[in-house]
């Protein structure tokens, strides 16, 4: 259940275990990143008047697309104050672990050297400012899809910090992630034992939809599922999971109700076109169930909750869904309201914490 201003949780929560797989944090300002950048790039930013990466231009009706109560007294924007986020999210909901997906628009910057420097700065800032502030935070390694070799080196560098639990990419890319040019990223992620998280959003090179640029945020927000579908098809059909059989992928903030139809269509086409992809050893749907997971937020909400349960059954894997709040965004899902009441307790427990514990290694050493 989405709400921009959710009620305060009860003083005694029934959620004994809760893992949040999608939380967003942002630098207070560019000055917050300067200690983590070489002097060359600090001078460069001052010289060109750099104010930050461009965004997509689509706004959700609220400042920073955020909950109206999510700005701390000392913050400039929601998600820039780890102390306030700890109180409003971790403490309020008794969250055991929360994965920070720092959505900084690195792929939007055409200067690869500068983009790569910012990539490293974001990851170092995240560790020093957020991960150091509370042991419940976990990080995602932000990489630059436009430079897979530099991204692979960054993965190997940052993964030495065991608090990082995944590699982070945007859903909209200039070409699907199954293409062989991304092999260095897949290889590095598999080597260090981290899953890849593909998150809502992405670059400015390609339109949001397959038909071009929409007008309104509601179109962008709904149509982003097209990008997730394209990435799933590409990663499966290009044989990424035959090359890297241990690699896992999380689909973050992309919904999941579209998955059954995608699996049916892809399996049917495979029956007639498998000569095109002879490296596949099993049905595409088998790769999807084995290698992919999805977060719950934004969860499709049919008028009859039984239909949602049918969709989950059609996916065919009780380990597929992992809970997420999307804090501090406007469509934040409160843990006590997000899942339908008719959901069996065993499945509820899987979604709220068990599946994430299996998918992520929260106790890496």
C-alpha cells in the first residue's frame, strides 16, 4: 500500500525480522563528495560550475520525489542525513538490515574519466558517511555502465569492504546488459560473489518507452517495466548465466506482475527459435526463476488481492520476492501495510526477511 505520509508504526511491532532491500541516500551537497575526489576533479568541478549529474526531468509531484516528512531538520533533501534516516526507518520499523542504493547519475556524465572519479567518490562517501554510522546499513557498489572495464576494477576494489552486498546498475541503459561488452562487470561481480542489482531509472540516451519519450511522470513510472523486461530477456538469451552460473540479479523497483507473461512468451519463442541461442541448456523461465529476484516495491495492487497471490504462484518460486520500502520516496511502502492480509504467514516471512538473507550475504568477511 503506497502512502506519502504513512502513519507512525505501533510501539510494539509484530515484525520480529525485517530486511529492507531498497533505501536511497544522497550526498548533502557536492561539497560532501570533495574529500573523496582527487584535487584535479575538485578543481574541474569548480572551473565548469558543475552542479551534479543531469536528471531525467520527470518529477512525481513532490520535492525530490520523496515523502513530505522525510527531510531532516539539518538536511537539504530527503535521504541526505544518516541519523535521521536511522531514526525514521531503521529504528521506527525495527529493521535488521537495509540496502542503500545510491542513485547518483554517473552514466549521465559524458566525460568518462570524470564519471569514473565520481563513481569511486560515491562509493567511498557511502562507506564513510553511511555504512560507518550504523551497522545495519549495507551498501551497493555504484558502477558506470559506459565503462565496463573501469566498473570491473571498481567492483573488485570496493568489494573488499564486506558491508557492500551488491553491484548497482540502472534499468535503462544504452544497450541491454546481456551484450558481451558488459562481460567485465558480470565477471567481476561473479568473482567477488556479489549479485547485480538493476534499479528503476537510467540514462538520458534512450527514451523511457519503446515508442519514444512520454509526457508525464505517471507514464515514465509505469512504462519503466519495459526496461526491466528487456534486461531480463537479454541476460538470459545472451547466455550470461551459462558463462557465470553463480551470478544472481535483483530487479529493484520494477514491479513483478509482468514476469509470468514474459516467461510464457519467452519459453514459447524458445521452442521455435532455440537454434539462435544454442548455448542455453534449459528453458528461459528456468534461468529466470534460478537467477533473478525482485523487490516488492512498487507492488502491483489488483482490486482483488487473490489475483496478486495468483501472480506470485505463477512466478513459481517462493524465494523470488524480497521486501523493500523505497525510503524516502513518495511511494514508500510501510512494512505493516504493504503485503495483503490474505498472504500466508510462511510466505510473508520469506518476503519480509528470509529471501533477502538467502540472496544477499549480510555477514561477508
